[in-house]
C-alpha cells in the first residue's frame, strides 16, 4: 500500500511538473527563437507575428488574444513597431500586462536605440518611428543583450531551471562570438561601401558591417517612390558608387529595385528579417549567418 501511494504521489508530481510548463508568447518570431534556445523544454513559446509576416501591418486574430490571456510571460519590442500591441493587450482584459510586472518584458529597455527623432515629426515625414528605429534585434551585440534579458526573466520565473538556462545562455553567447568573427571579415570587404535600401530597417546590421545607406527606394518611410524620387535614385546610381540595392525578401515591392538593377547593373539583395524565414535558419545565429553570407557574396 505504501509503495502504491508513493507511486501515485510521484506520478502526480510529474503530472504537475508538466502542467507547470511556462507559457511564453512573443510579438516577433526572433524573440520566440531566442527564448526557445535559452529555455528549451522548460517553456512552450510561440510568436504572434510569424516569419514572413510584416510586423508593421498586422491584425491580431482571436486566437492570439486567447493565447495571450493564458500566457505566463509576454515578450515584445516596445517602441512603436507593433502598433497593434496595445489593442491586443486590451482585448485580453489583463491589467498585469499594462504595468511593470514579471509577466511582461519590454526588450527595448536593454539596448541602445538609434535614430530617435530630435524634432517634431509631421505626416509629411512618412511613417517615422517616433521612439527610434525598432529593428534593433538585427545587431549581433543587441541579440546577445536580448538573450541575457530573456534568460534573467526566465530564471526569475523558473528558479529551478537556473542551471539549465544559464548553460544554454553561455552556448548562445559562444555562437554569437563565432558570428562576430564573420562580421569582422565582412567589414574588411565592405570598406565603407554604399548601398540603396528599400526601407530603413537595416541600420543596426549595416552599422555592424560598416556599410552606409546612401538613399532609400521609398520616397519617405512607408511611402512608395515618386517619379521625382526615382530620378534622384537614377542620378545616384549613375555615379557608380552604389554596391547593391537591399530589400526585405518578403514584403518589399521589387518593381522599382529590379528596374534600377537591370538598368545600372547593380545587384538586388533580399535579406530576411526573422529566423525561420529561410530554410535552415530556425536559430538566431543561423539566421544571422545566412544574411551575412548573402551580403558577403553580393559584395
């Protein structure tokens, strides 16, 4: 009888251990990828915005509301990339997701934000991010800072998993050291090269590589190019100082870029914004390495 009761007790403890699995919801796939690498099987994690989706223009679904209602931790970008984030939180009816709380993690607090406007912004400026450029995960240094922030929060919520999480964090950081060596190789090739980008979403990565953006295909952020703007791009390309035209591979229009590429024999390079967009890039380091290899080959 005692053995039977002990067996039942152990079974209940195992069952409760499975039930206690931490439910993590992130806005972007990149944060889910990092959290998964750091915590492994100790959490279940999913992102609201899937790879290949544009986080600027997204409508949360009822299923996203339900997932967030049931979550133990919500990780997001902060700033104003996810303009749908506050309406999503409101729909959950959870007041704890509106204040500083262990159950919500704003990753913008752990990195240095670039391009914070120093003047009043008007509609004529286009879709300028009022809190600064929010695409900060594309810098390898920032990626390591985000991993540390996520690990610290997960350890606070899962103290029994501290050793595992700390070990996984160290593995993650070692991978970033290897990727950084690759970045230094590309910096030598780049040599202050200039490019044209479609939208201002690559500044953190390009700063790492020492590559300058001479102009954007968009007339203003979020605004398609006008004939007069395309004329300026042609003048710039005619000077033979542009190495490539950089696009997001899934949600930038390619018409103007392809036309300019054909006319001036400048390659168009399409990069990914999130892990999982390209085959074999399910982890943060693999995602960075794939983008870096594409850049190196183009240069």
